[in-house]
C-alpha cells in the first residue's frame, strides 16, 4: 500500500512592506505631520500598489497601500484649508485691534472738537460753559457732513455718547484747565476707558473716570 502523497503547504501571501509603510505614513499625515508625511504616503502607496498589481508572488497589502494613499491625498488636499485657518487665527486679533484703535481715534477726535466748541463758547460768554450741546453747535469746526460728533461708533446704547460735565458753570471757577474735565464720554466704551476733554483743549482716554 502506497503512502499518501504529502500535503502541499500553501504559503500565505506576504504583505508588502511598502504597503505597510504607506499606511503608517498616511496615518501620520492625518494626525500630526500633515504634508510632511502626506506626500511620502502618496508616493509610497502608489509604488506599493504598482508592485502588488504586477507581482506574481501573490504579495498582499493592497488595502493597506490604498488606505495610506487616500489618507496622504486627503492631508495634501486639506493643507490650503489648514493654512487659511492658521492665517485667520493669527491675523484676526490684529485686525480687530486695528478696528478698535481706529474707533478710539475717531472718538477722541469727536471729544476734541466738542471740547474746543465748548471753550469757544465760554470765551464769548464770560467763561461760562454751554448748558446744552445746541448752545455750542455753531462753534464746531471741521465737522464731517452726515456724521454726528456726539456719537461714538463703539457706543451700542446711546445716540449721544458725550456730556458737558459742568453745564453753565464758569471755567475760571473750575480749577487748572489742564486738570479740569469739561467734556466726558458717558460710557466707558473702550475696554474700560472713556474719552475725556479738558479745559485746556487736550483729550485723553482714561480708565474709571466718573
């Protein structure tokens, strides 16, 4: 009786090393390294797929190579979006700060012109300040047409953002002009600061001025 023929061992297809490398690079590209791993993942994945497709030895790993290739392509395609988001996060605070600074400058200019109008009024009325803004209206110079000097663009509440501090009182009774506030922003609209106009004509942004 003849012995049965030996059972032929069937070798399992070998997973291609390039396919695994592509998968690893692809995972790195979408998690932490972005394009630094994304481009190699695309290259290695493409080479691995080509080798697997033309291999006669039954090399496996097509799914790994394909996954790495796709993740690499995604990371490269998303790079412009990532750059745009990062650029926006960096530039947006600077743009907001510039806008806030521009509004502060305009508010100070409003207060300067209102203060000068009050001083001119006082010069013609025995140093007495106007009682209401209407009294000082004709003493305003260089007012921009269509824009109110009495409104701060940063003020969301009031149409009239400024007040005369000592309406009807005489400047000679109020102390040193450089220390006497005669026009004041009603609300602290500028990060806790408000615009102030002094009797000598200069203006300031000052915190907690009441």
